């Protein structure tokens, strides 16, 4: 994109935003923040996941899969 097109698009975006009511301007701001966060997370360096890396960090109760009292009437 040329510098001239960018400035034209930027002016168009700003003029559109200026016409919005304050509440919608706030929504636009939130959407811009969302896009910035999304863009950063996509371009940031991610650590490679390793299977089993959480092994031993969580313990399940021995009866974790036992029926719950609250659902007895449905069983």
C-alpha cells in the first residue's frame, strides 16, 4: 500500500469515527484493543507445548466420576 493510499484510508477511518455517537466510539476503541491483542499474540513467540508437562500437578478425587447426589433423580 502506498503512503498516499494509507493517508487516504486513515482520513476516511477518522472521519467515520468522528461521526459516531460516544458510545459507539468506545466500542470502536475496544475493538481496536482486541485486534492489537490478537495481532500481538499471533506474532509473538510461543513456547512449544510438550505433552505431559502438567503430569503430577493435579490430583483427582478417587470418586471424581461417581454420580452426584443432585442428579440421582435423573438416573
